[in-house]
């Protein structure tokens, strides 16, 4: 399962992901971002992601290519960012919320057992 939450700040949009960033979940995230009008700054928080497969890595690299920056507070997410050379956001930690104005949108993706 992958849970995605969107937070709107005064100067950026933050996407917080939790769970497994794999296969169809990663493809869905790419389609969701690719079909959206992006703000000038998008930050993807990987701190609660506990597994990324090859498809997920490709999508993260695609995010990097469109100018997304990342936050990573867990050892696993930090390792993913280091290994893929993803740009880590310095000014905004995953737990802080400066400029929070209450705007939040959630998307939860669940894969049914086949």
C-alpha cells in the first residue's frame, strides 16, 4: 500500500508518501504529478517510504528530472536519495510545517490481492 498526502504551503507544495513505492503505485504517482499543473516548487517527502523497487526508482529519477526536491529523515529514505543522487531539500524538514495554511489533500492507493 502507498499513501500520498499533499500539503500546500505558502511557497511550495509538499507530497508526503508512506509505504511501498513500487510498480503500479509508482506509475500512478507519476501520472498524478505528470497530469497536474505543478507549482514552482514541489517537495516529495520520502521519510515514511519503507521500500522502493526498480520502477519506483525510475519514477523518483523522473521526479528529479522535472525539478522536484526531496526530504528524507529515515535511514532507508536517506539511502535511496543518496544512491539515486536525488536533491535533498535543506530548509524544510519532513516534520516541520512553516507557512502551513491548512490545505491538505490525501490519495490512498491499495492493491487488491489477486
